[in-house]
């Protein structure tokens, strides 16, 4: 679990230079302790400012604030714990361990649920620091919380809340000095959080790809016909930049459902062969990471409502699969041929490839896959037939060639590619095109296409083609 990694191993850390050690602080009066704290507070901030004054690295500033916290509190560990209230999950974002020297500047993929952290949630809501000078004090009152501290060898703890971008706590594990005074933790939480947010924003923006902007309609376009992608204006994020099969499965599932779905239903649909109780935790982790990856493009793209999880209704969301269905329905009803052709062209343009780029082995998606594959066959054949009435052979050739890359072996598309090639480049080129289908079509299918092509040519007063397709 990530909390085990978060708090690391046991050990003693020597006091920072020129700061009172733990044993010396015990004999101090309250007034002496306050004076010492104020002096060290100013000295720590001055040293941090000197160290990072000329730094332009957000990562260096974030890590500097964590190291400073460890030095000031004579603590074992300092870290940024980022929370997502919507998914009820926490994840480690950045940390520094004075014993191991280990530091992680980017969040891991591991998360923990809010279970057992009700007091922390309340503290965040009230913007109140968590101060635990001795964890044994919470043993009877908060046994679940204490059990976690005991497992992770926490003797004392300070947690300073921050938010809302991002939301979480600046954590000090096992402070030996000033363990009841969270002022420095609160100050460094602001420094660490602010610079970490900028760092994450920069990294997230690097994931986004610039694409030609056809029309900035202000909508979030979720495209799952072909390589899955999400586009807003001229920025997009796709599977090449964010390679998480589970995250895209969740997003695609919710896009196709177009309604809120309970988490258990999502889990049993997407991963039916797993233990639902265990997989719900994995789902929460997946959703946590998904929301963080998309925060620069469309923050909180997935949210939780009264009936479960769904796409954020605050956005205007356009799913290409739904748009494709709508265009086919309009084309099927349309009596005006030019308008019908326009609907069909728009539908073909939307269909960049099969659902999820043909990566559809899971049971839940197969019905959708076959549905859209079947409709695409009908759309492209209808479009080619309509264009054929006008004998627009150059346009027919373009659509037929593109379609066969998506759906090779469609006999009607093969027919129109050979016919259009004949009228554009002549019979020899048409024969070459016909021969290119030998690896995709059976002998019977080849004969069927040649027969249809020659019938068409005869009707148009053209010499037929002669293809040696064997006996």
C-alpha cells in the first residue's frame, strides 16, 4: 500500500544546526519555547529564500519546502498528500525522507480511500491543522486512525490542509521539535502546494497536443471511433500521450452509457472476472488518475452524482459515437439526395476507425463494437452508391480507398474502388486494383466483385476487364 512507502522506514534523525534538540526543549518554559520557535521560524524562511531565490524550477522549490520542513521540525519525513473529494481517494504527490534521502516529485499511481480519515476530512473542511504530538492520545477515541499510525510507525504527526487547486495536506511525520505548533507547516504548505500545482500544470500541458481547430464550439469532444481522444478547442489528449487502458475504458463506458452509473455496476461491467470489492478500490485509483490527467484540458470531466459516476453535466459534451448514430438516422430519413449525401459524408468523416481503435476484446463493449461496425458498412455503401448515381468517380475513389483501410474486404467498397479506378486511370489500373484484393477476399468473392464490375461497365458502354483469378 502506498502509505507504507509514504512513511518509509524507522530511524533517528539528528537535530538541525543551531536549533534546539528535543531534549533541550522539554525544559523550556512556554515563553522560552515561543521565542525559540519565532527565532527558528524566521531563520528557516530566510535560509529557504536564500537557497531558492534564483531558482525557476517548480520541482526544486517544492522539494526545498519539504526539506526545510524536515529540518525545522527535526522530522523524519515531509510530503504533499493530494486528495480528490469526488473519488474519495488520496495519493502521494511529492515527499522527502531525511533518513533515506528519497524524494519523489511526481505522484504515484497508488491511492488510498478516505476510509478511516473522517477527522482529516473535517479538518480540511474547517481549514484546521491536524496536530498529534503523541498518537497514543487517539488510541481509544479513534481506534481505526490509530491502527494506521501504529502500522506505519508514526509517533507524532502534523498535517496542514491546503486547497482548492490542488486539495490535500502538507504532512510532517514524527516531528521532534515544535510538535504542537503547525505554523511553519502551514506556511510551507502554501509554498509547496503553489509550486507543485504549477509544476503539475506545466507537465499536464505538455501532454496536450495541438490540433487544427475546425470550430471552437466550447464543447468537450470525446472521440472513441478510432484512437480514443478528448478534444477541447485546439487541444487534445489521446491514448498516445495518456496510455492507461483502464482509464480510457472508464471514460468510454461512461460516454457510451450517457448517464450516471453506480461504481459497482461499472466494475462488474468492465472487469467481470474480478472481485468487485477489491476492484472498486482499483476503480477509485483509476478514476483519481484520470481526473488528474485531464485537469488541464477539462477539469473534473468525470464526477459523482446521486446515482453514481458520469460525465460532468456542467460541460457540453459531444461523443462522436452518438453523433454518428444521429447522422445515420437523419440520412436514413432524408428524401433530398444532396442533403442525404452531406449527412453520409459527415458520418464517414467521424468514423476514424472502429470503436476504441479495434481494441475491443472485453465483453461489455462487443455489442457496441458490432453495432457501429455494422452501421459504418451501411453508411459507406450508401454513400458510394449515392455518389455513383452522379458518377463522381474521383470522390468515390477517395472514400472507397479510405474505407478499405478501416474495413477491408467489404465487397461493395471493393466494387466501387475498381470501378472508380477504371474511369480515372483505365482498365489496366482497374485490374491491378482488383488483384490487390486477392489476399483479403475468397475466390468466390473475387468472382462476385469482377462480375458486378463488368456488369456496370457493360451498362455504361465500356469494355469489360479480364482478371485471371484461377479456376
